[in-house]
C-alpha cells in the first residue's frame, strides 16, 4: 500500500514537472513571437504545486524570466521551501523507521480499567506495574 502511494506521488510530481516545463517553453515561444503570454502567477502556481525543479531547469534552459527579479526571487523561495519540507519529511520518516519498537509500544502504557476494577497495563513494563498495583 505504501509503495502504491509512493508510485502515485512520484507520477504526479513527474506530470506536474513536465507540465511546468511545457508552460515555460510555450511562454518563451510566445514572448519571441509577441503573442499572448502565460501569466507569471500561473507559472509560479505550477512551481508551487511541485514543478519548481522543472521551472528552474526551464529558466536556465530557455534563458527565460532570468532578469525578472521579483519572479526569480519568488521562484527561488518556493524551491527553498519545498526542499526544506522534503528534508523535514525525510527526517521524520527516518526517525520513525529507527524508533525502537519498545518505545512505540510504550505509547500505549496507559492504564485500562477492567471489570475487576484493578488497572491493567500494556507495554514492555506491564508486568512490573501490574505487580506494584496489585491489591491481592
């Protein structure tokens, strides 16, 4: 299930990057032919949706929107935020993967009342806690 999710996310990112690259190419051609241009907001929105690598590559490849400083600064900021979010997510996933299993089980050590009225504990130290709180 996780692999399917990863494949779908990767396919989506590839699609949005391809679309972003095509929009930059179209805008460059329209600029050369003095035609209707793609709004900068649309290009930035595509970059924000995940197409920032393709936007930066297209910017270098076509030498397009390189002198428009507000556009370039916003595009760099979007790319920086996406890289930071990716690294934070990667760090979180590695942290979860390396978490000891007893710590993960220790989260559920809250006492649970059973029919007899005595608390029953679950987790790695359950037996020790059960013996301490035993009323027999």
